[in-house]
């Protein structure tokens, strides 16, 4: 089976689009994606990316124009009878390695840690889901000594309202998204920097459609 998706993003001064095609090859998934930069000024390699995935084990992404490769390896172990999901990510181009882990206590509580090797920083996050519809997510950056906060709420099953606040830059964000297999999905975002003297929100919108062939 082949799956395809199309995504368009609209902002005040620009618009962008991307297409992804994926299909199964035995136990592997193969994926190709391109942006509008690939076709706008005639066929080119700009914005073209290829990927191969072994679900649950690894993903290899290759950025064709940049000739850059990214490796991601996944594993899951049990700690005190709780699943610990681990990710090892290495980006060859900027020689960056990321370690990520999530310990799932139950369906409503989990903690995560993300560390970029050599950076001296670690991002810690706690996620709590209340009643299956409301999510609270505080996070702490050890390098910045700063907290970020996120809360989201599901409405009518397909609609999600999300609010975020970053304490370092005093950035406030709001998002409304809706997912539908029949009519496609959309997301409308507004962000506001409370440090700016002229507080004007930045608006953006995204639409996406998924197809099976």
C-alpha cells in the first residue's frame, strides 16, 4: 500500500507546500518528500529528502541537496516494570548527537528527558493527561534555568485547543487544530512576544490531506 500526504502552510508574508509519498517494502517503510522549492523554478533537488524506516528500530533520513544524513535508533526497555522508550539521534552534517528517553508510568503520567551531547544542557518534561482530553505539560531547561508550559484540550473528539508559554522569551502561543480522515486536517496558530513594545500577534495556518493508493 502506498500513502501520500500534502501539506500547505500560509503566513502573512509567504506560503509553502510539501508532499510526502511512502510505501511498504517488506518490513521496511520507504519515504520520499519534497517541498515547493523542488518544482517552483523547474525540477531540482532542492527540498528533496529520502528516508528508510524499520518501525520500532531505526530511521535513516537523507537530505539530497545538502548531502546530509541523519540516523535515529529506537529501543524500549522496562524499568521497575514500566516501559522506557529510548532514542539515539545523530545528525552527520552538524555533528550533533541527541539522546532522548521517555518513562511511561501509566496512561496518564510520563516523564521525558532530552540531551544534546556536548551542550551541557538537558530538557526535562512531565506530561499528565486528565480524563483523556486535557493535557498538562511543564518542561524545564537546565542550561537556561527556565520553565515552559503547555496545556491542550480536546473538544468533540477532532478539535484540539493548545496554549504554550515560554518564560525565557515570554512568548505566548495559541493553536487550534482539527484532524479528519475525510476532510483533511488544519491548524491555525497565533504567537505573541510579550517583550515587544508593539505587541502584534503572528498568525499562520496549515492544511494537510492524507491519501491511500
